[in-house]
């Protein structure tokens, strides 16, 4: 009886360990497959400099027709 209980506990722990391992492997796969793209702000002219648009509070190339720029 005692050996059956020990074997059942070992089997349960092995099954739980295998399940946890499978979940972790799936999470690693999904995290590794995720592709991140740079934000629009990183691709804009603000990275290269530009004029401060007081309407948006960001730097841009100065061509926003509704933008408010400091006169030269």
C-alpha cells in the first residue's frame, strides 16, 4: 500500500512538472517569435532633429499645415 502511494505521488509530480515545462516552453516560443517594430516617433524626423511643433509638442519637419512653429 505504501509503495502504491509513493508511486502515485511520484507520477503526479512528474505529470505536473511536465505540464509546467510545456507551458514554459510555449511561453518562450511565443516571446521569441514576437517581432517589435519601432514606434512612429522613432522613424520620424524628430530623431534627425527638426522644428518643434507647439501644437503637438513634438519635433517634425515643419510641414504640418496646422502646426504652430516659432518664427525664425
